[in-house]
């Protein structure tokens, strides 16, 4: 009978979460490198170069790939012959491993989990609790699959109850464009088919734990109907032309994973969950011999790709920025930002809205006049860092506040991730502002452009407080200009047309 020690289990969870915070799976790096070589869209190729460069930097520096270090999801298969040498429950041991991993001093990870989700949404400060799924199986080992799932991709999860005769392919192709780019493509799509509503969602999530093997699958050919469906969806989703970061291009997904389960004769539940450019998961087995050992990738596993700023990028002085300068930018322009900007995301925007509603106005020391806001929740700094990884968060969550911010605060430009929704776009056009896009999945690279950081308001909100960053050559792209021209509309439309006209591109 195998005996699993409490200390070994906790340490294995801690080590695995640290490992995946800075090491991409090698299969993802290989697939993304192949996508970079094939990509013909300049904007998408630049985005992939930033993601690959960021990935290698994180592997070298042992710092998080993305500032959103995720909600921990664990799938456990516990052998029926296993005995635990433990005083804690298995769930409590998982959470202790999470706590230690996220508070590890030499690589602090961002705590993003809030309790009382419907009301106070108070941060638990240690990223617990995890979401844990159990299966009791024959055997004498404990099989562990875990992931750190970012909110941007998790928020794009979809579910439908199809009629038995309905087409899964049609639903996927109709639904993927509605997900926008907030899930940070290129990534993976996990699809669960069958069971009940909750089982389909669980299958979709578990499928994302698998290795990327689409190239090998297409080379050998499908062996069954599920593999045929995977290939069909992979080709047809990429033919949509959404591309890296939604900028238009050849690679939207690097793989499509599918798990299925028997279902009721009247039902056809289908779930779809994307994995982002910060794909993070690990798989290990405990057999009683000690702490799990995960393979360390070699730097030679990364493709020889190093991102450099566009030589034609415009240098912008944020400290002398004017509405006229903002209005001169055109959608697609590459900018390098220099000077001071303010940060703020969901909680800060809500606080500002409440202050205006009560007649108080902005808090002391906060002035957005002719300034730019960066939608970001950074990781705490370690060692000699000014700030930890600080990539953009999904901009659409701030759409409901955009009219208020542009009308009342003097704000003239915003930086975030992915597209804006109709409400945000209308406010940008109305006020002749601009929305700039930074690359999701390049958080550590972006942080290297930040020269200083200080908290200016709402310190109690932690990573959601308002900070002032001083930046040097921070790379962004004008996603929406003052006239409302929008690269997240024009880019995918252009590349979908090119792919239709030249089908060889999609191969």
C-alpha cells in the first residue's frame, strides 16, 4: 500500500505552481514558434514575437509569464489503495500548497481570488481556495493535473444545449467570433460534449490539460470521428482570420481538444473553454517515493525569436500629451510611450464612479487631465524590480465606465488588452479619445519598460489600486483612433478574406 506524506503532497503542489508560473509547456512553445514562422500578418507576427520573447525572459528570470497568475484548478485521481500520512484533508493540503506557492518570497504570484463573489468581493490575499475535482480510481498512486487559469480566458467560456441534430461545428464557428480577443489568442480551445451541463464544462476544462499535438495528428491522419472533428474545427477556426491578439492573421488556435461522455437521448450539451497565450498546466504522479519532480525545459527549446520595437514607431511624451496629438494617431500606428501614466481597472473605476455619484469627485492626488490610463493589475515586485509583471487586462470590462471617465476626468487615452465593445467604442468616438492595445501574454516584457511605480489612491485594493507608472519606450498599438477606426474589426476581416482567396495560407 502506497503512503503519501502530507508534506510531499503540499510541496509538490507548491513546486508545480511555481514551475508553471514561469515555464510554458514545451509543446506550446514549439507550436507557437511554428505559428510565428508561418504568420504573414505583420501585426500578428509582432504580437507572437512579443509573447515568445516574454516567455523566454520568464524562463530565465523565474518570473510570471502573465500578471494574471490565475485561479488554481486541480484534477486528482486518487488510487483506492493509497493511504495518507496526513492530518489535513486533501482539499486543505491543496490549498496549503497554493498558499505557499503564491506567497513564495523569491517569486511572489498575484493573488486574484475574491470571496463573497456576489457582494463584497474581498481578496483572500493568498489566491486560495483552489477548485478541486476528485476521481477515485483503482491503483496505488495519486495522479495530479493542475492549471493556473487566467480570468481573461476563463471569462470567454461558452456553453450551449444543442438539439441532437444540431451541428457542433456550426455552433463553434458562430460562437468563437463573439469571444473577441480577450482570451489572448493564439491559444487552445477545449471542448466538452455530452453528459449533463456541468459534465460538459468539466470535460472542456480537463481537455485543456492535454499536450498540443495538432501537427502530429494532421501528419498521421485521424483515427476516429473525434479526431476528424478536431482537425475540422482547427482549420475552420483559423480560417476566421481572428489571429494573434485579434489583430488578424493565420493562427488563432494552436490546437483544439475534445473530450466526450454519454448523454441523454434528448440532449447535446456542448461546452467550449479557451486557454490563453499564458497556457499553464502540469501533470505529475505521486507514488510515495517523495516530492514530484517536473522536467525543466532548456533555453534551446525556445525558438530564436527576439522582439524589437518597430523602427517606424512614434515616440510619445506622455508628460506633454495633448488632445490634438491623440487625435492625430491612426488605427494601427505603433507607439513607444515615455513619461508618466496612471493605472486603474475594475475596482478603481467603480470607486471613481461612486465618488462622482456622491458628489465628491476624484480622490486627492489623482488628476487624469490630458493623461492616459493603463488597465493593469501588476504582480508585486521582488528583488530589484520596480514592479512585477504588468501586462494589460481585458478592456471591455471598463466599457461601462468609459463615458464617465472621458466626460468627467479629463482622460484622453486608454491602454488595455483586446477589443472594445459598442459602449466603449461610442464613448471613444464621441470624445475623440484613443484606445491603445498592449500585448496580452507579454507581461514581463512590458514590465521592463516601467521605470518607477507609486501608489496614488485606493491602496487597500492591492493590485487594483491606482498607481502612477513612469515608462520608457513602452510598446503599444493604436487599436481605436479618435475617428473610431478599429483594428480589431479591420484586421480579422482583411485576413479572413485573404484566407478565403488563398486557401493555401490556412494550411
